[in-house]
């Protein structure tokens, strides 16, 4: 299901990239200073939190219910750091 989503609406590996980018973003003490006017826009360097959340939301909706719950729980664990 994720592979199909990545092929049709995202790009291969987008789900894993978004999950890792979100975890890195919320762990970075400077994340609260994020400003869309600055940065290069590359997720590994200057991730856009709204874009990351959009991808994570799409992935959660593409998964079967049980897997979606587990995925959302994993995202929520990282989000607690926000």
C-alpha cells in the first residue's frame, strides 16, 4: 500500500524519509525557530514541518487500519517532543 502511494503520489522511499525527517526535526532544539523564509527546502537539511506532516498523514491513510494505528502511534511518540 505504501509502495503504491509512493509510486502514484509521492516518490519511492518518501514514507521512510518523512518519518526520519520528522523524528530529526522534533529532536532538534532549534525546531521551534523554523521559518519558511529561510533554509534550502531539502528535507535532510531544512525540512518543512507542514510538508512532512502532509506525507505522514497520506501514509497513515493508505495503510490498513491496524497498521495505520501503529504508524500513528510511532509518529505520536516523536510528536510528543514537539
